[in-house]
């Protein structure tokens, strides 16, 4: 059982993404025992399992972990917020530092006769509006300090009513004398003016600063036209303060966010759906699930099924659903939103990020458990993209290598079931081409390979790939189809000006096939191209090296292959043989042969 647990944890660690997010550890009973956050999920979670821990508590925690779940977010700040919400939801046993019940602070705006604005960690007060929570405390403090500079709001904690103000129950305090407050408690400032300051502060908290600044600018112009320059100057100071406030707050107003967010991704057999439940601006539920397709269901059908199942499973009462495209739902008084911008668009993108990551994880897991399945999937992708008549079980790729036409060679690599079959690789010395002519060299090699396979009855490949574009494809087709009468699909891998795989070509005339550069298929084709280039250039270097090393020794009469081998093994190069003393060379091959070698090399040098 222990071994099974270790293998399960290891498989999860191998597919963890290098992205920010929150992770949750489960024990063997399926209970969440720890929630954490990470800037890099793979590095952070792996650190629990790849080293010894000084803390006994951490060691005990690791020993109890039976399963790991995680949620990907876009930033470390979002990971902090999500971690906080999940800890409050699950109250895991091993989150010791957060057991005191503290949460990230929010900004409260009370609904009193003379409202107050202050920082709080408690959001259960009914007579207030809350903004936040704020994971970045300097942002929260910066906002409160901004309000102090902008508006002279009361800072006392005394509850105040209209009757109390009208009956003179309150007295001016030190804040009034320090000019931090205008004395609304004794009627020196009207409630209307005071509430206008509160409303302006709430608009800033909601992020509505652009419209507020426009209104302030219009008001300044009006005051200036009326020659009320002192009032206009006070307003300008406030305008400048808001303009200089660069940091945008992490604010989602609780009154406008109680929504369900769904996104979907599919492949040939499975639909993956992500569900986020957002309450008071925080993600309280994050879940990705899948449906195995029975028929050719459309994405909108599957998404509707997922929405209905998840809302029933989690008893969601949200009145708004955010989705990537419009769907018809049999639910009354439900708002369906397909956002293009703003907070809801951000949440939809976050849901998309999670569903794609889940799909990638499942594919990696399936590929690891069944490598044969991965190969079949890649072959089906190639067949589909290139519209091949059969699965490309055998793929062959060619490349030439020469320097100004010298030592011209070519290489052929063979991939079977999407893996290199090195026993089937072939090297070719170019025999009939003089000078640097890649097209002629390619014709010679392709003609030699497939005419021999045709004569011997050897099984032909299912796909030929040329390391080049339209020109290389045309010369290969001229030989394969024109001269030999063979029907083998031909594709081309073209590179850009930085010598990177740029596009896949197929057909006659060749047409570009669009591929995602982060897809497994693109990586396979890049690997094939890199492999044939490596194979051909290595063969060329070996041939050139042998020619350069052996040329002068080959011209010496009476010096055979064994003697040359002894010399090169002892001195490593012809240059060192030339520089060596006669007695040093004689000690290796004898005095007579040594004199012959030295005389010839000295004449040549």
C-alpha cells in the first residue's frame, strides 16, 4: 500500500506545472490536511518530498499525504488570496500559522449617519460595505492614507445619529482642531457634503477613478469660470492626488460578485470543464471534471450539461453565470454573461487556464501509463493534419551536408511509432554531383534509397519529410513519383531566418499546415528535423576529419594502414608527427620507416 502511495505522489509531482497557484494535501480519508500557496507549484510542492525536514511536524505532514490537488492562478498575489479562502473553507489540521482565524484585511465603509472608513479583518458586520480583501497590505494602507489626504472624514469610533447631531450630544475633538475633520458631529459640515466625500472614496475603492477625475475636472472648470478660485484649488489638489495614485487596488466588490464561471476544452474523446464559484470577490470553489463523449456532442451541449450538474452538486444559488460563449439554460432569472473585458473576463481567463492545465495533466498521466497510446495519438494527429491515407507508422527524413561542395554527404533518419529507429538510419556519400548542389544531391540519395527498396521489396515508409521547403519537396517528388512511380506522401519542414522550425508543408503545390508551437506534434516534428540535421552533419564532420588527418600519410609509399594507425595513436595528428624527433618516430614504427615518413613530411611542410 505504501509503495502505491509513493508512486501516486511521484506521478503527480512529475506533471505539476511551473506556475503560481494553491495546492491542497489530502490524507488517506480524503480530508484536506494542508493548503499552501506557491509562486512555482512544481518547485514548491516537490520540495516537500525531495529532502529531509528539520521540522518534525513537517515530516509528519509529508508522511500523511495521500493525494495532492492544486489550482493554477495568474500571479502570486492571487495564490495568496485563494490559499486564504481555502484555509477558511477547509480549516486544515496542519495550517498552524493561520489557525488563529486571521484573514486578509478589507476596507469597511459603514452605513451610519456619518459613515466611517477603516481597515478590518472581520466581514460579518451587516451595517457596512466591504472592499477587498487585500493580499498586498501596502496597497490597503496606501488607499487609507490617500483618503486622509483627499477628504477630511471623521476618525473617531463613536456611533453617531441624526438625532444626536441635532440635539448637540457630541463635542468637537482634537481631530477637528488639527484640521483632519470638519466637525459634522456638531453641524459645522453638512451631512450632504460629508456623504459626497464617502461616495467619492467608494468610487476609488471600486476602481472608478477615471470617471471621477473627469467629473472633478469639469467641476474645477466650472468653479474657475465662477471666479471661485480657492475652491477650485482645493479640488485640483485632490485631483492631482488621485492622478498620482499609480497602484491599482485588488478590489472586487462583494455586492456585484456572486457568480459561477465555466470554461470548456475538448479533444476527440473527452470534454474537460472547469467550474469556479465566486462569492464576495473570492474563489470559494475550483473544480475541473470531464465527460467521456458517447456521440459527437457539440461543446455547447457539453457545457450546458456541466453547468447543470455542477450547480446541482454544489447547490449554487448564483444568479449570474460567466461562460466563453452563449448557451441556452432552462433556468429562470439567470443572467448569462460572455465578457469581453473587466473582472469577469479575468475570471473567465483564469478558468480557461485551469481547464487547459487539467487537460494537459491528464494527457501526461495517460501517456506515462501507456506510452503506446501517446504514439498512436501523435500518429493520428499527423494523419489528420496532413490528410494521410494511413497512420504514419514509419517516417523517413533526409538532409544534406557539405562545405562548398566538398565531402558532400546526406543522411536519412527513420522514426517508427514516433520514436527514432537508429538501426534503420542510413549514411550516403554523394557520388554523382560536382559542387554544392543540394537539389541534385537530394535527388541522388532519394533515387538510391527507394529504387533499392523497390527492387528488394522492402516495405516503403508511410511519410517522407524533407528538411527544407517547396524546392526540396519538388525534387523528392520528381524522383519518387516521376521516376520510380511510387505513391508515398511527401511533407517539408521549413525553417525561418533564425534556423528554427517555422512551418510544415504538404501537398502539390505545397500548402502550409498550421501547428501550435507548444503542441506535442510540433515538438515531434522539430525533433525529427533536429535529429536528421545532427546525423548528417556528424557524418560530414567525420568524413572531413578523416580526410584531413590521413591525406599526407596516405601519399607515403611503404606506409600501410597499420603503420598509419600506430603513428596517429601515438602522436594524435600529422602536425605532431612532423614536429617530432626522428628517434621518437622510430620508437613507434622503426628507424627505416621513420626516416621515410620524416623525409616526406618535411618536404610537404
